[in-house]
DNA sequence: GCGTAACCTTACGCACGAGTAGGTATGCTC
DNA sequence: GAGCATACCTACTCGTGCGTAAGGTTACGC
């Protein structure tokens, strides 16, 4: 009414695409800090430097907004890992590169990742979303195992593979959580440790066998 | 006022301890089905066959109630696993028994476990609670590894052990989630698969080496 | 220079559910 | 069988925060 030019002297009108990204940035930040429920649309809007109805106009309801966050972050992560694929390498190399990319990504997006995915695990509407993306990862890992097995002339039931892949993915997620909680930890080192336990197994670790990252 | 004897013809007055257990049962059920936030105290009260103020009188606020659920379920789980300890067995035996007990418990408390712990991961107030109990598990596993290592005259930094233990616990939790989502799956079998990946590692699995449960 | 469409605001309605006030019945003790 | 503690109820208050109605303001095309 009266105080109009209070906050920003010249207040920029920005095109939709830009504002949407700002909003998503803010949303990820606030959802991370507060958790889905405790986060308020007002705070997100304020953090984005915009007013609430704009958020509704562009990204829809709170749930839709959260899902949009999930999608963007997931896409980024998949992209980061996809670059490390190289399907013609031996399995240990592929596993190593995948893990390195994964932990590298998490390390670079600590607050983003951790709480976002921790959130998504819980509440019904997002669990499906999250499960879908986890399934993609599991499929990739299972496919890798299957590929390696066939190359050795062996074959294993799909369920069996899925469960093993699931365990590996789960272990990685846990270590990702650990990484997100320990700001001083190095992603590369964490990936190496994960590689050790996943590739070698506890029996060999106890016997002093260790796996070390290749020169590259 | 008028409809008093509607629900239960003879309505029993029960001692506090009994009612508290009924309330906790109901709370676990409702929290599981709906998630922490979506669960309403009214629904919990109704499910327990009691009115809301009783819940407040006995178990306190919604948060306190949830924490009470967590504590009870955690205690039950620790108890179930503790019985399988046997510290003088070789490490593979100990790991196997621990895993079997763990998955057995989860299989027997499917709705209880899954959503309760999935919930707790997310929201701030409970994360601490959950982290504490997870830390106990991690310590146990790390201690086991340390014990085994010393017996072989080797020694490893505590952080190193912790991370490996963390990965193992994480993988188990993931498979527990998987188990909770697949009603047809057998706990024993799941434990075996977990044992395979944890003890042997991917490299040996690919080579066709498998671990099989002992006759016991 | 003027319309119009996109951008952006303030200010509110409204539902929902946590937590409570105050009162009633029941059993146990002496 | 009076008294007292404990179990239990109905019926509210009230904060909080999602989602929206209705209206300003700036840029851009013509």
C-alpha cells in the first residue's frame, strides 16, 4: 500500500524460466533445512525473493513443488552418473566409476541430497516417486551384474540379482547419508571404502585384502 | 450425553499399564499406515478404543507418543537381536546369526518396522532418536569386526571400521525395507542373500562362490 | 503513446487437527 | 456406604499455514 519500494530499490521483472529456477533453488534449500512439513510456502517464497502466489502460479501446490524439486535433483544426479557409464569396461571398473560419480555428486550437493531424499522416503506421495528413481539405479546395477555373469557363462535368477543390487544401492545410500552428515569427509575416499566392502566383502577385508583405486 | 452405551455394551475400565499398551499398538498401526504427520490423534484414540484426552493424559503430546513408539519397537528389536549374540563364535557365524535375527524380526513386524523407521529418518526431532539406535547397531558391528581383526593380529583405524560397519548396517536396512514391501519374501532367505553380499562381496559372487547357511 | 499480457503484490478465507477445560462414572478402601 | 483416587468422556479453543481473490505495475508490440 505505502511501502512499495522498500526491499529492492529497482525490482527486476524476470522471465518465467529464470524465476522458476530461483524458486526451485529456494525450495530445495528450505525443504532441506526444515523438512517437508515444517517448511512453509511463505518461507520458500521469501527466500526466493518473491511472493507466495507466484510460487503457486508457476509450480503449483506444495506437494507438486516438492516433486518438482525431486525431479530436478534426480535428473542432475542421473546425469552426473550417466557420464561415468562406459559399458565396455570390466565390472570392477564400472562399479568404481559409478560409485565415484555418485559420491562425488552427493559430496557436491550435501544439503540438497541428504534431506531431500531422507524426506522423500517417508511420506506416501513421494515414496512412489523415490522408489521409481531407486528402481532405475537398481536396474542399472543389476544389469551390470547380469552382463558380467553372462560374460563368464553363468546365469542367475532375476530376483536374485535384484536383491543383490538392492543391497548395494542401499549401502551406497547409507554411506551417502553418512557423507552428508560429515562435512569433513572426502567423497573419493568414501567411494573407495564402499568399493572395498561391496567388491571384496567382509571376509577378505578381515584377511587384509584391500582394493585400491586404479591410477585413472 | 444421551448415547453412552453405544459402542461397547459393558465398557471395561482397564488399568493404566494395559491401556498404554493398547494405545501404543494403535499408534504404531496408524503412524505406519498414514505417516507421522497425516496421522491424527483422533484416529489413534479411536483405533485404541478410547478418547483423545486419555492419550494425552497417559502418553503426552503427539511427538512424545511417537517417540514412545520408537522406543518400544527399538527395545523389542534389540532384544530380539541380543539373543543371537554369542561373542565367542567365529565372525561369520556371529554375522549370520545377527542378520537372521534382524530379518526375522522385521519379517514378523512388517508394518511396524518399515514405516516407523522410514518416518523417523525424515523429521528432525526423531532423526536424533533414530541415529542413536543406529549408532548402537553400528558399534556392535564395528566391535565385531575389530574383535575379529585383533584375533588375526591386525589393526585398523576406528573411522575405517565405523564406515564399513555403517555400510553393512545400511545395506541391511535397505533389504529390510525391501522385505517389508514384499510380503511374500522369506526373512531367512533375505538374510542369506544379505550374508552373501556382505561376507563374500561382488567379486566372488560373480565368480560363482556362494555362502550357504550352516546346519546350525 | 497506448493496449494488453505477463509479472507481481497485499490481504484474506478457511479447514484441520493439536491440545485442554471441566465434568461424570466406577471401583477400591476403611 | 462415604470418600477418594483413578479412569474416562464431550465439547470446545485456537494457532498455523495452505491456497486464492482481486487488484497494481512494468515491458513490449504496433
